[in-house]
C-alpha cells in the first residue's frame, strides 16, 4: 500500500483551534471527512500532535492507492479541487492554522528505517 508521511509546524497560538478542528472532523463533519478521504484515495490517516521546545508540529501518516509515489502531491490537490463543502471548510478553517497552506506541496520525507515484525 502506498504511504505518505510528513510534518508541518503549527504557528504559535493555533494548537487549540487545530485540535478543535480535528474534533469537528471526527464529530459533526465525520461523514464529510470520510467522503473526502474516498475522493483522495486515502484508506488510513494517522495524525499526531507533537509538542517540542521549538513549538508544536503536526505529524501526518497516510495510506492509500491515491497517494502513490508516481503521484505524490495530487491526493491533496484532489481534495481541495473537489469543491465540496468539506474542502471549502478545510481551506477556510484548517489550512490557515498550519504553516503550510494550500498551494504548497507537502514535502517528501526521507525514510531512515521501516521495520515490521
């Protein structure tokens, strides 16, 4: 299964609002979120909030056929181009809370270890 992992800094003062947005994604917007993941081709999403001395960062791990190595950034473009109510909400609510916003490509992480029992 193709995977993607990246991190993005959270500008100071935005952590609580971002946590509230993620709570909304798994609450009142859960159906929209699931439909959006289908559009993106994502079958697993794992997001962690990491607190560091330099500030908070969001760590994201994605799996799905829609995020293959030959198409590394288009999964995000498909989400934002869908013009769904959910995509518009993400653009207006979540993206402004992050250091990387719409229009910038998510960087590719360099894998140093990938171990599985």
